[in-house]
C-alpha cells in the first residue's frame, strides 16, 4: 500500500468528521459544502481501492490475507458514500452526525488496511 495515501485518506476523513461534527453541534444538516468534502474523501477511498486491487493483481500479497484485505478495501470505499446517502434521507442535524460517524469509520478502516497489508 502507499503509506502517504493511507495517511492522507485518514486525515481527510478525520477532518470531514470534525467538520460535520461541528455542524451537528450547531444543529445544522449536511449542506452542499459537506457533500463536496465527502466527494474528496470518497475519491481518496476509491483511489485506495484501485491501488490495492492493482497491487493484488500484480502479485503482491497482504500479510494477513487477501480476502480480509479486499473486504476492508470495499468497506473503506463505501463508508463515506453510504453515510452521505443516509444523510440525504435525514435532513436534520442527525444527517451531519451520520456523515461524521461514517468518516470516523473510514479513518479506522484505513489504519486497519495498513495493518493488514503488513505496515
């Protein structure tokens, strides 16, 4: 895995979590700016997915198993988009809380991906 990408995705996810957590505290739903932030973080998650699959196809093997690695890759790529869609259904402050939680999940999954790969 690319350590810099894992670090960047984790930091971006935590920044999104803090931003949406602040919106939750101020009793605000997710807004267009939040969705732009979700798109940026989602692109990082998708980039991680593509790079991970390319590395697997190239013959590299994760230290803790390929199946678990792919499952975590898919979960990391889907965490923030799924939270974003759920926040569209809940147009209150709880939508912001949902996105914040999804972003924290992504950050944790990124750290776990690093561990599974053998970092």
